[in-house]
């Protein structure tokens, strides 16, 4: 028992250490900007509390100029103050992004730490429906909900940055329009040219901040969706006391390229079933073999679609036949629920019923097409 406990702790530690690097790389990959950006508008990398390098946007310095006493000179002062306010807004939004990213990394590390502990316990063996693992699974679900809240915060921030981008475009148009006003002196135009360059640099940073936010939101929405599928599969593992792999939904190429289901009928099904489950006793344990077979089929054919066929025996009285058909249909629907819990999308499987003299008891056969 002591040896098993030591092995469990070692596995958990290894998984958690690997999970930290995975979390940061999965959520926020390299955020470097291309070399074409202006030196004045170049963002700098700062190290947040989590140790991850994040992009921080430092706007270009706003150059002050002497007062000319003209109407255009007064307009320049107003526009310069508007640019300072815009840059203050940009700085605040950049700081909000860094804070949300830090919080997301912390939440994700907590989530993966809990999941790693569950998987380590399943790996070395445990009882079906272990209440400790159920409690840990519930905590993982709450952690994933917190990550989803972080994504919602990024969504709201993205909306705010889009508004800031509109303000920047309006300010840039105003600076350019001011050069056409009458009554200006050469110094006014010189200051307007400098102001235009600095407004351009600030606008570039805002656009890049908006691009990064959009990329982060899309990436993390997919991340949360994948992890929800993995949690569903993990729930099946806990129920059966044995570790399965990741969610079947993670066969992304298959999900994107799957053809529409063929017309109903056995003519579209391979003659040889992928899996045959015989329900000849109560509480048949079939999930492990089912997962392995379906996962292998998806690895070989990512666009595979599955037919779950309830096969009822023929013969006997009409009443007994009807009861047998109802029972085997119910078993087939249970298999469909198991596939859904393992992450297989609903449009990748269908259920049907047939009768056969080749079986004496109820069977569920899974075919690949």
C-alpha cells in the first residue's frame, strides 16, 4: 500500500509539472510582433507573477510643442490632449488583458492539477465510482467554469478595445483634417505632422491589442470546449474505475470533414461489426472495449460515422418478442449515451433496430460506415 501511494504521488507531481508548461503554451502561445512595427510603438514584454512572458503595449511618447497663439494651434492642443486620453485608455486595457491572462493561467493550472490527480488515481487502479474522485471531478468542473468566466471577461474587454479603436480612427481623421484649416503657421503644421505620426503609432498598437484579444478568445473558447468533452470522458472513467483516453471529440479532422449521415438501412453498413455487446447478464461492463474500438476506428478513419444497431432474437410468443425488442432497444440507447459521454457528437452516430435468428439473446452491434 505504501509503495502504491508513493507511486501515485510521483505520477501526480510529474503530471502537474508538465501541466504548467502545457497550460501556458496552450492558452497563450508566442505573442511576438513582426519587425515592421515602428520603434516608437514597439511593445515590450513584461513578466507577470505567473512567470509567463506577456505582451505589454507601451504607446509612443506624445511630443509637446510651443504655443503659437493661432486657432489651429489651439486645435493642436485639444487633439494632443485627446491622444493622451486615448493612450491612457490603451494602457488601462493592456493592463486588464495581462491581469485576465494571469488569472486564466492560475485557474488552468489548478484545473489541470486536479485532473492529473484523478488520472493518476485511475492509472494505478481504484474502485468504480470512487467518491473521492467524484469530489475531485466536481472541483475540476468548477475550475473549468472559472476559466470560462475568464473568457467572458476577455470578450467584454474585446468589445471595449473595439470601441477604443473606433475613437483612434476618428482622432486620426481629425488630425489630418486640421492640416486643411486656414490661419495656421508653419509651426502648427510641424506639430500636426508629429501628432499624426504618434496617433498612427497608437492606432497600430490598439489594432494589435484587438487582434491578440480576438485570437485569445477564439483559442480559449475551443480550449474550454475540448476540456468539457474530456471531463465527460473522465466521468465515464470514474464511473468504471479505469482510465480512458481523451474525448472522442478531439479527433478534430474527423469532426470538420464528416459527411452527412447516409440514408437509413443496413445496406450502408459494413457486414462485419466493429463491436458486439451481448447483454446476457445484468450490469454488462462494455465501456472500456467500446471506447478502445471507437477511438481506434476514428484514428484510422477520422470521418467515420457509427451505426448502433439493437439486434433482437426472433421466435417465441408475440409478447415475448415485443419485450425482447424493447429491452434490446433500451440497451442500444444506453450505448448511445455512453458514446455521447465519451465525446462522440450526436451527428456521428445513430441507433436502429432489427431482428435476427442468429442470436438467442439481445445484442447491440456497432458498425462503421
